[in-house]
């Protein structure tokens, strides 16, 4: 059976021309995506979100390091003031749902109410954290710290200028 090239080409052009004509139907999922976007736009109130002050506990989001590989990782969870707390202790990592309450994040661990609060290394009771200022603790002996963010340079360095590194800790 032989197919004539002009006839095949004409049929191909006809199919291509009709494929996305005015009668073409939109993809069903595209309509669902559009409806979902409309619903989300209706649910969110930008004015309310913009006027709500930041919570002090929002600054705690991220990883906090304790002694001997202990870690507290705080991540936002959906609603404002809700967090997922991942606590890595010697017996493994467990996650808890936490809720901001003033200057605390409250959660339940092993059926007992607990809270995360700001502390100094000295307040944690851990000698390895002594002297540190940017810490959180759950209870005495269960503390986590992180270094403060380095200060931004006071003035930009001119191109080609020599840069002197800051002295190491403990050196003048």
C-alpha cells in the first residue's frame, strides 16, 4: 500500500489545524488548578497578615546545637505561632507539635507538658554551654545554643585594599 505524499501532508495539516481550534476543550486539571487558586486568594487576608506583629518565638526557627550531638530544630508548621520541634537526644530524634505562648513554645512530651524558652548557657546548667548568650532550654540540663549572627562590616572595602582578618577568639 502506498501513501501519496500530498494527500498525507494535507491530512496531517488538517489534523494539526483542528487540534487546538476554538472548539478545543481545556484540560480538566487546569480548571481545578484555577479554582484552587481562586479559593486560596479568597481565604487569605493580606491586611490581617501584614498587621500581625512578629512573634518573639519566630526568631527561634532553625537548628540549635546542644552538647554531645544533641540538637533542637524548630520549624514553622502551618498556622502562625505553630511549630514542629525535632529534638535529638541520646535516645534518638522525636518530633512534637508546639504552640507559641508569649515567650515560650509549649508542647507535650511523654504525656507531660513541656516548654522551650530563651536562656543563657549558664542557665541551662551545662558547663559546655557556659558563657554563651544565645540559647534555648527545655529543662535544666537540656539546653541548645547557636552563635549570634556576625555583625555586618561598618564600611565597604575599597577595591584593591588589603583586608586584615579579625583576631582569633581570645587574642588581642
